[in-house]
């Protein structure tokens, strides 16, 4: 990624797992920026989920632990049934609060906390989902000039296309998975934060 975009945030629903895997498989083995993946309501065994995402690559994929400092070169997958926040010292905070108002883990709550720490230095890829998760975070990211990529996952089983996202956050295009992978491959550099 370009130096100014030094974290990749992916928000999706579980029917988009094969798209996420395609993105991860396309990354070089020695990428040097953190990646955070948030998927609301993943009920599958988290070990199997992580094994699936890493099955054709050598990337280190983990669930974040409370008080762990985010590191370059790691892929973090939000643990199921808790919200994951990033604190001011770039450590993870896991919480069961806000369950009345947000699905767990929440794309919006996670993304908003990452924006507080990284500002415009985020590239966010969001797959439209039936919960409309991620819209508020993307709108905030766009307001601080972060990079927003909305994936048009047309073979998903949900009934939500990109237009419901682009209308709310304002004018961004929808991209197919190949365009997103191409965009990432052109912009990968080894950044420090």
C-alpha cells in the first residue's frame, strides 16, 4: 500500500469469505502493514475460519488479544461475539458492551476506532451486507480522506448492492473483486506507522 495508507480494514459478511481469501492470497508473503477483518455473526469455529483464510498462503492470521499492540505483517480477524476497538496506544480492546445497538463484532464500531488512531491512513474494503454494517464508518473514513473501496459481490446470497452504500457515503464507485485486487497490488509498498 502507499505510505499514506498503512492499514487495510476489511468488513464483510460470511458469504464473502471466498472474496476475502482471494484478497489475502494475492498479497505478497512479506507485506508490511496490519490487516483487520471484521465479519459480524461468524458462528463457525474460529480456528477453522482462520485455517480456511490461511490455507493457500503463509500469512500470520490471528484473533486479536486484549491489550495486544497492532503489528505490521499480521492479519487480525475480529473474534466472534465481542466488539474489537483500537485504543489510543494502538492496542486492542475487546468488549461485550453495545450489544443492544450493534451486531457483534461491529464493522462500524471497529472501523470508527481505527479511524481515531490512523485517520486517513486506512484503506477500507467493505462488502455490502444485509445489515448495512460499515456505512457509518465508511462515511467517517471518507470525511478524513481515507481510501474507500466497496466490493460488488454479486454472487452473494444477500439482497444488498453497492448503491445502498454509495448513496449514503457519497459517490464512490463499486468495484469487483478483481479490480480491488488489482488496486491493492499496484499500491502495495512497505509502510511504517
